[in-house]
C-alpha cells in the first residue's frame, strides 16, 4: 500500500506532550497506562505494539529492546536505516515486520 502525503511529513517538536493512552481508544481494561511518546524504553515499545493490536510477552519485549539497542549502536557506522525517531523506528521497522506473523 502506498500512501501519498499532500504537504509532506511533519515533524513534532522535541518537547511535545504526546502520550499513548489506551483510554482514548476505549481499551481501558487492557492495562496500558499513559506512556510518553518521547520516552524510549521497553515500556514505551510495548505500548506502541499494544496500540497497534499486538500484545507482546516480556521475552518478546526484551528481544525487541535488545535488537533496538544493536540497531542504534551499529547504525552509526553501517548506515542501516535513516529512521532515527524512536516511535517511528518501532512503528516502521518492528511493528511492520511483526504484523505478517499475526495473519497466520
């Protein structure tokens, strides 16, 4: 699927107040609390996956977090990806890669 953006992508300011809230989506019973979007960590990673409809086990969260650390570390020398924003990395690299597994 190709999505065309009329005015190009927009960037959020560094000190934005965006949060991932399950209550705004009606998932109050799922146990996801408010997680700042600009606070990279395993908890935020899990919240982004859950927001996309995928609940990860603790082991899967740890594995994605380890992979994220390795990708960040080696990206500086090997230029593996041009995506640097944490939320975009999780959505575009990790969630997109894991979604086909949900279809089976």
